[in-house]
C-alpha cells in the first residue's frame, strides 16, 4: 500500500476565493497597495462592489445602448488593443471607420458630386463640439476677410443637451438659447430673427430634444433663415444635432426633410452608442462638403508612421466601438434598423397610452413621431405650499422597484412644467414595459393611500 505524505503548506492554504491573500481587508481607496493580490480575488472583490450599481436595463433615463448582441461583445473583447488614431498600424480599422462615414453621409442624403467628409468621435458631445469649432472658424475667417471684428461670436439654439453649453463655455462662444413658447416644446422658426445677428456662427437644431423626444422643425427653421438672408445680409448655416434622431428618422420617418437635403444644413452629428445601437464610446460628425470643415482644424501626424490627418479633441482611443458600429450597419441594414426602431416606437406608444389611461397624467410625447420616447406631466400640478404628491414622489416609489424614471422641469420659459420621461431603447421590450406599467399603477395607488391616510409604513412583500 503506497505511503502518502501530507503537504502541510497545502493543507493550511485554503483555495476559497474569499480566503485568498488580500480578501481579508477592504479594497484600497486612496493609495496604491504595497503588495499584490491574486487576480481572482481582485476581480471578485471589485465585481462585488459593482453590485451596488443600478441595473442599466432599468435605467429609462439614458438614451445610451444597454443591450448588445453577443457578437458585439466578442468584437469589443477581440479589439481591445486597437488604437483608432494609429491608422498606419491598423489600416483596416481605419478603413471600417471610413466606410461608416460614407454610409452615414449617404443615409443623410449628402448631395452627389460633393466631397462629404466626417470622422468618428468618442460620442455625440465631442462630435457636436467639433461641428461648433468648424462653424466658429468659418465665421471668423469670413469676418477677417471683410475687415470686421471677431470678438464674442454667438450660437443660436433651442433647448439643447449640455454639450452645447460646454462648447459655449470652453470655446468662449455666447450660447443664445431661445426660450420655449407657452404652446411649444421645441424652438420655433418665428423666434429666430430676434436672436440672430452678424456675430451668429450658426443655428443648432435638435432632431430629438433630450427633454421630451420631439424633433425640432428643421425644414421650417431653414426656410426662416432663408427668408432672413433675403431681407438682410445674414447668411447663417444650420447644424443638426441628431444625437438620437440621426439613427431613427432615416428608418421611421424617411420622408422627413431634416438632413443634407436642405441646402442650409452644413453639418450633422449623431451618437453611435444611442440609437446607433453600438457600445458606449462612439459618435459621428459629418459635413456636407469639405469646404465646411476648415483645414486649419485638421492635424497631420507622422510619429506613428505615415502621414495621418486627425480631427478630434483627444488622441488615442479604442477602435472596438467603431468596428462594432460597422458590424451593426452591415448586420442590420435598412430592414433591421427599421424593425428595431419600429419596435421601440410601438413600445413607447403603448407605454404612453397606458400612462394616459391612469388618469392624472397628460402625455406630451407618445412616440408616434419623433423619438421612441414617452413623456408626461401631471394634469393638475401640485399647489404651491401644499402636501400634494408630485412626480418626484412617483419617481422615488418606482426606484424601490429598480426603475430609474427621470423627473425634471422643462427649460425656460416653461420651468413651471415638471415632466417624466421614458426612453425606449433597443432591449426595452413590450414585456418590460408591461412590468413598468404594473409598477406605475402600484406606486400610484400607494402614493394616494399614503396621502389620504398619512401612513408612513413601508409595504411588505406578499403573494
């Protein structure tokens, strides 16, 4: 019979994950540790902390992609080492980026015979800033050629995403945000003339307003600027912030004129990681012709090999998101994107109709036009100084079930209207919407019961 020796070191070294070295102390927070810890332990301890994050699929505030196909995850994993700026080392990645730009220029009806140009970015915010810089530099060059002053340019817009406020502050451009009219949720063409002058570098229109999901009337706005140009010497370009709508309108509203079909539209930005269905970290900027992108903004670098043009606010960045964008374009095609966005719109409409049936709400946007978004407000707003329940109370109750439904006031001059908004993205299924509707009903009943009785006890779970 063989004799077995007992390995004392092995006997007293447990292989349990939470008994490995480093697992007995809290993770370091403010200084790098002196020693190492096993990879398994580091991974699991960090992963445990991330359990405290919310469930992104229930985050109905964000427009960003929270569900992707397994193949997209494979692409992201397999392209971790690809640096998009290094086009000499990764020429095929650069080629796929170029193909995406051409596809989007065609999708947005860039005129035949023009030299449309564009680039990928880290997101739609960077793309918007690049478009803003191009407008600023073109305005400045035009003013200098005419011997006119170039201090303090301005940019005219309606209710915009915060990236445009950042652009104004970072690049010293006055942002003239047009307040909302009492009966409108978007900028109106008749408001433009009083805000535009010789220092206006451009007008930004939004195809899918962040606050409510509505499209601004781009064609009407361009016609108003055409009329302004006929009456004055002001020839003001239009940029379309199509962060979300750029990947929705071509498929759900193909006859809507908002893009390069309108001569005054010189540039468009869109977010690939929103309704473009790509993972976080990719946006797009496209100009209808190279003349609208000043050459002085483009850098040519040679220290990575070759002579590579680059236009961006950063430098090195991963190529996986751009490759995933190309995957989505060839995987889905027009038919697939139309089906996906159409399904989202149907769910948004179902949700909006159900909210309207609950009684105390007025639906402001129902997904039948514009973005697949449902937006509503209270029909009878809370009385000042009263203990009436608010949409903030409802949002808090929904969060107990994991739903993140944002509540906020509309922009100027309608700050008195508080709204809630649900973004129906790819992956927000009809079944999830029905669960949300059920939880809305339960939260509403609980709020009413509490306000009638003054009770503060938390309801328990029951079958």
